[in-house]
C-alpha cells in the first residue's frame, strides 16, 4: 500500500500536465507589465541619483543582464569560494509568441585547487519554432563522495578529479507546447584519485566501472519536452515535462556501452491569479533518473545535486547520495513580501530515495529550508536567492540567480 501511495504522488504531475495549456499560460503568452515592480537597478538609480536618458528598446533584441559576484561555500567542496554568476535573457522574436532565451555563466574559484567554468544556454528561436540547449563545463575538484546507496555520514572520501562536459541538443516544435529532438552528450572524468593513499575509489565503492583513473562517455540522446512556461529563470503558472533517453556506445568512444533515462516533471500553481505581477505560487518538482545497464561509470550514475541544472537537494551536500536509480520530489511556496516584488521569500521541502546497496522506497532522505528573494532584474524577472536548508547531519546555504526550479 505504501509503494502504491508513493507512486501516486510521483505520477500526480502527469495529471496536472494534462490540463489544457490555455489555462496555464498568460493570454497569448504576453509578458506582464513590469512598470509597478522594483529591482536592484531601480534602487541603485535612486541611491546614486542616476537619471539615464530614455532609450527606445528594440522589440526583438532587448537584452537583460544580471551579474552577481559573491563569496559562498560551494556544495560538495572545501572552504569558501569566489563565485561570479552572470545571467542573460533575450527575446529572439515577438514576446507574445517567443519564450525568453537565457544564458548563464558562473565561474568559481576557492583560491586553492578547485575552480569551474560552467556555461548553460537555452535558446528559443522566433515563435518557439526551435529550442537549442547547451551545457558546457570544465571543472577541477576535489569533491566528497559517499559511495552507493544510503551510506552513513562517516563513510566518505575526498575525490580529486577533473571534469569536462559537453551537452548540446536541438528540439523542433511539434505542437505549440510539445518539442522533440536529438542531442549529443560527452562526459570525461580524468586524473581521479582519492585523498587516502591506502584507499582508492574502487575499494571505497565496491564498484568497478568508471572508478579507475579516467572515465569517458560519449553518446546521443533522444529528447521529448512539454513546456508551457515562458520564462525558465522564474517560471510562472504552467507545466514542464522532459524525457531524456541516452545511449553511450563503445563505437562513439565510451569506455563501456550503457544507457540511462531521465524523467523530469514540474508544475506551478498560482494562488492569486488576479494579481499576476505578484508572486504567490506553489511549485512542485519530481524527477526519476535511472541507469539501464550494469556498466554505467560511477560518476555518471544518478546522484543528488547532479541533475542537469544542479539544483536538486537543497539541504544536502552535493553528491551526498548516488545509486543506480534515484527518485526525487520537492515542493516550494513562493511569496512576495513587498507589493512591488522587490523582496520575497520561499519555503521548501524535498525528499530522496534511491537504489544502491538496498532497494528503492526502503529509505527516505528528507530536507527542508527557507530563503529570501531580492529582485535583481525585473525585465527578465531574475531574483537573487539566499536559501538555507537542513537535513540529518548537514546544513548549508545556497546563493542563486533565478529560482531553484
């Protein structure tokens, strides 16, 4: 009975996504007027008495930038880290028929031996005829790893390695909200070594695939997407469903042939549709990620915080749980504090279960927390987020540009 109830909770977004899309989106997909909203740009103008001359915007090419240099403790690492996060939004077609294209670049460095250069893009062509997605990273770690399954807090090692990721996909619109396409995915982990000279990764995990010095995976993906949101930086009422089936054959350079599947479901419910410019939203997110073959490399196995956007598992250390299959569910309440949308708050909770050393549904790992939101750029509706989450044996802060999901 418990498993049936759990599956019902996980599959509930299917029914939510099946609603008529016209009931989920603003009329004609028009972006709401931001004249009555306030962001940090407005505050800066007021403080420094800046009165720029009015500039007539170009309808199809207005660019919105949000830049945030911060010092933060990155999840999964050691010590404080200098982070510079830049998010850009741009409409490549009429706002009434084209979603906001986004690009984010968040280089970081901990002043020692850890740095990263991640670049993510989501480009919508005119009238949403095509969607091009990209995820390119060069990362230098160390990062803690706990092995497979629901291992204890003490059962971890510090794994030092370098990582190159190159993901690119192109999706063609089939219907107004449904897209299908193909992608290429490359993951290269190299120079892997443990901080314990007498304990290597194979001995620690008991897993023999992708636990030597190098691991290389290269393959294609088949992508299906249903998305009624018009802004992925700060989604308003709507629905999102994404299915990625990935195949990594030896003939394309992979160390071993393996396959995986990733299913992502999200739903956003407005609690006050009469005031669309004010945030008062319930957001739900669930994903199921599974390796379909026994020879999947260790660092390519499903892991908490390693979803495509690296936003899951607030309240946990990144990489805390890893297994052959992982099921995740999160809900969040988002609310404006001020009428002009400058300040807001969120309250969130999430739970994870996975297979590794045991079966799924056997052990659940919950976390919860809350956060503050500051409107950084009202043109792209970008918020600066400060979130604090807790779980058993861990607590941590996350700084973000844009919402977690």
